[in-house]
C-alpha cells in the first residue's frame, strides 16, 4: 500500500517532471539559438553560425560559458536579496511544468490538480518578486529603475491577463486544464467564441514576459540592461532561463486555453483525447507533437514581434493596460455571460469566426506596396 | 484531493535544489578575480557621484495598490465563472448573472473614479 502510494505520488511525478524539465530546458536552450538565427534572418544578417553546423552547438556552448564565468557580487549590494533575486523567478517557473499537460492526460502530466489553472497563474505571477528584489538588491540606479518598471508593468498586465481567462472558464466550467481541452475538442477551439479574450491574453502575455514591444524594463538605450545590469554568470543565466521558461509556459497556456491543446477535433470529431488514448503510445506521441507544434508557433510569434515592433513609451504602455485592456476584458465577461445565459453559445462561435474572417480579409485585402530600395547612385543624384 | 498536490510540493524542493546546485557549481568552477572597480556598482564607467537609491515616482506604489484591488476582483470572479454554466441549466442563471453584473458595475464605478483622479495618467 505504502509502496503504491509512493509510486503514485513521488516516483511517477518526479520522473514525469524530470522528463518535462529536460524537454523544456532543451527547448529553452534551442530557443536561444532559434531566436538569434531568426532575428538574423529577419534583419538580413547571419546570426550565430560559427559553433558547429549552422551554429547549432551554440546551444551547448552558452550554458558552459555561463558556468565558467565569474559570479560577481557588487560590494555595495544586499547579499541575501541579491542571491534571492534570480532564484525567486526560477523556482515557480520550474514548478509550473508539473501542472501543465503536454499531451493526453495520464502520460504527459506530472500532477493533475483540479485547480491547475489557478495554481499556474498564482505561480507565474510570483516571478515579479525576484525581478524587483534583484533590481533593488543590486544597489544600482538602472537596476532599481528597471525592477520598478518591470514590477509596474507585470502587475498592470496581470489584471487583464487574469480577467481574460474568466470568459474561458465561463464557457468550459472548469479550472482543470485537461477538462478545458476536452471541452474544446467536443465543441470548438475557444479562440472563436473568446476571440477578444484571446487577443487580450496574447498581448498581456507578451507584456508579462517583458518582451518587445513591452520590453521597457530592459530598454537598453535608457537603462543599460534593466534589472539584471549587475548580474553575471549563472545568476544572469537564471534570469534568462526564467524569462524563456515563462514564455514557454505562457505559450502552453494559450495553446491549452484557446487552441485545444493536444487535440485536433471539432464537435468531438477528429483526434480527441479518447481517440488519442485508445491509440496507446502512438496516440500519446501524436498528441505531444500537436501540442508542441501549436506551442512553437506562439514561440515563433514572440520572436516575430520582437523583430517587427518598436518599443512603447511607458505612458503608452500603462494606457494600453489600464484604459483599454481592462474595460475590454470586463466587457467580454458581460457579453459572454449574456450569451451563455440565453443558451446561444453556438452563435458566439460563428461571430468569432466571422470576426477572424474580417480581420484576415482586412489584412489581405490589398497587396502590400513593394518599397523599392534606392541604389547608391540614385541617392547621390536625387535632387 | 489534497494528495494530488503532493507532487507540486515535492517539485518545489526539486526546483530549489536545482537552483542551488547550479549556482554552487558556478561558484566552484567559475573564476574568482576580484578588483575594486569590478565590485563597484555599474555607472557607465564613471565613479558614482551621488546615492544609488534615489527617490522614485509615487505612481509605482499607486499602481501596486490598484493592482491589488483589481486582481482580487479577478480572483473573485473565478469561482463564479466556474459554476456559472452549470447554473444556467437550472433556474439560478439569471440570479448569478445579476450578481456578477452588480459586482462589475460596482467595480466600474471605482474604476471610473480612479480614472477621473488621473491615477492612470503618466505625465
């Protein structure tokens, strides 16, 4: 009896967590390379291409370099808080992995908890402590300013982030991520009825992770490097690790909440959870592959955004968060409430689909005019 | 089920352990060459002229306070949202919707007040 309990609550979760941990760390390390190569591609330059084939060994080289570098602790810093700074954001982002189902339930989830979503939100929002603590403990103007900005920003976008999920909960009626995914497989992706919530969630998640266009805490032209100015070696790597892990967690969340997670089904037809489970190990792998594909798409969008958008000003950032996103999110809750109350959820799917269609139509309506670059000769003789 | 949270607690220990192990590893095999200028706070190469902990804008605290209000409100909406759908199948749907509407209207009044007081303006 004890042995069975031990297996169930200690050994299996640990094995699964380590599996998820290794996979996510591999993705984090790979993302570092992918991001730099992709940015290079978008900006018409090469990016890292020296270490190994197409610079692929950069994935291994970076961690080794972080380990071998000197861990500088500025003499004027608060030592304990300086140590806690990088640890605090790292721990919750690691813990979140055990709550996220990466595939069909029994196999790919370390700890199935009935309030998983709430716990994930609680854990991810604690990341702000480490950032503000690290910024303050460094005893540096730029760090303090970056930490404060980051705290204000993360805190501001936490509100629309949390409110946008309410609509999904109203439709799915559960905080269990597996149930939310199953509901979507049996109906349709939440992306359609909750299209407003999806956009709010997506923008807030970019802001939460301090990614461009919301990377004011790290605005290098104003703040050197923001809250991690004084950090070096492994402690700096922890901040980076926490940021990328949080990006992966948020990509997983948006996949689970709005894009049907590991399933690929509409109205219960297609690859639902039951279908995948009945296929055994193969089904598990297919589910995992579907999930990772959807997740990696959002990781790609993160990088795409970074290469595309200029940075906001701080007052614009706060305006967007407090004056636009919060009323929109509250309105979304009321509208969803009305639709659920009158039992016309199907109508919401069609409205969402129509909205998406309209957006797509608007984007692709007219071809983007090609900008012809001037040659050096034309520039010299333009008058 | 409380027992389903046991793995989460376990993983807290694993996460802390991993962090400490990596940091100590870095401490052991990393370089140790301390110079006074290396340990000084970073100031773009010039010596520090005044204090590092300057006064900061009070709006940061204001935002933190507003966040607590609004985020608690979001947390209050969660249990309501989870049971809302099931309630609409019975007779309680209208009642629950009215309650939520009342809650959001009360919140909107506070929101409008805060907006009017220019707490969202960063000028």
